[in-house]
C-alpha cells in the first residue's frame, strides 16, 4: 500500500492519479490525498477511477481541507 499526496496539484490531479494507478501492480491498494475545494473533485475522482476500471474502496474527509480515496487495482484491470 502506498500513499500519494496530490494536494500540491490542486484541481489538476486526475491525470497524475491515473498515471500512478497504471504503474500499480494488480491487487495493490493506493491511497490518494487531494484538496476538497468546492467538493466537485470528490465526485469527479470517483468517476475517473470507475471509468478507468479500478475499484474505489473508500472515500473520506481527512481534515477540513483535504480528502482521501483508497483505490485498488484488481486482476483484469488496466495494466
């Protein structure tokens, strides 16, 4: 399990998150932290993960300004 802090990317973290997931081994879990902003990144991150074929295992508020999602790359998903 790896944790990735993407807060420094603001609203532009989706490509980096997918890049990391593409290099992740199957059955590995990754935790991503990003800024909440206007709350739209929460739903968009879930949509991006689903569209890419990964499993969103958890999504929760980390503190007043940040959010974390837990993503798993299952067998048969993108390499």
